[in-house]
C-alpha cells in the first residue's frame, strides 16, 4: 500500500510545519444522568501532527476513553473545537461524520471486535464494503493488508481458529486496509501475553515509521506508553502533562 505521507527512517519526528491530523481546542464533554452532570473532559487542548506517534495515558476514570471516542469521531464534544483531517466535527451531519471516520481513521481495540463467523479476509474487508468498493477489489486489498501483518496464510480462518495475537493482527489489518491518516489503538496489548504484545507494538511502530500513519495509543500501561515519542497524560478530565519522549 502507498501511504499519503512520506516520512524519513524509523524514529523520525514530524517537523514543526507538519499538518495536523487532529486538533483539539478546549474540548469538553459532559454527560447528564437525571439531575446529575458528569464532566468527563473539562477543557482539553492538543494537536497530533500527521505521522506522529503519541500515547494518551491516564488512570481509570481520567477521561482518556472519552477522549479516544471523540478523537475517533464516535462522539462529539459538548463544547470546544475538534478537527479531524482539517474538518470541524461539529459542523458535520451523522452521515458525514461516519464517512470521515471510515476514510480518515483506523481503529484497533483491546477486545479485537472481530465478527466471529466471518473469515479474516472478510473481517478486514468490512470497512471497504461501507465505501462501496467492489467485492473482488475488497478481497484483494484485504488479503494484501493481512499479508502486511504476516497473516497471508490465515485468510480463510475465523477468529476462533486464531490466537489472541493473530486476532489483534487481523484487527490491525482491518484498521489499515482503508489507508487511514490516523490509527487509534485502545489498549492494543491489554489482552495479549508479552510476546504477542511486543509483536503488535512492533507492527504499529512500523506503520508509523514506514507508512507515515499517525498512531495514537490509549493506555494505562507506562511501559507501552514509553515506546511512543510523545505522551499526553490525562487526569480528572484535563491534560496533566504533554511531553515529547526520546525514541
């Protein structure tokens, strides 16, 4: 696959003029439960450049999962400005938001979120179905994505016939099949042993360094977060620390 953005060798950091993949300006998100209002995010501001590799870190209840949903266009801010791929999500219809999510963002979840009765290649091809890509091209692109994560021999296997590490690699292939600008990974190693977790991290880092995909990890694991070049630490709905981390 050809990336939209070309970057230098592994470990390179986008320059200061790199376009923004995600911009959040004083983003707030509150939820109402009867007479009670819970402020999950209380004014978060940061930018993720194209090709950047960042980790959003925080304890349970810090607001990092809410932030992940907003960055992935699965939800909208209560207030503030959130731009994804240069588009302000507040001005988009539900259909436009879904299209933006499909074209610009790839998702990797802790629980894999694969369809159990579908083969690996069918799972990976699913985002392309929503774009109206023909069946033959869908299968070809899905097979290519699976080969890129060393699963070319598992095209017809169902999730129940694969290990946890293989299922997560299928999820990564599904995330990248549409050639997204941004890949969001929510606790991507949370359900894996150390060997499979290390392999998944290697693949994510390769996508970032060799294909220029902006990778944003959401994790509570400091060891996983420490592999990113930048950490955004969230606590009590606010950014507590935002720092570049040496590669």
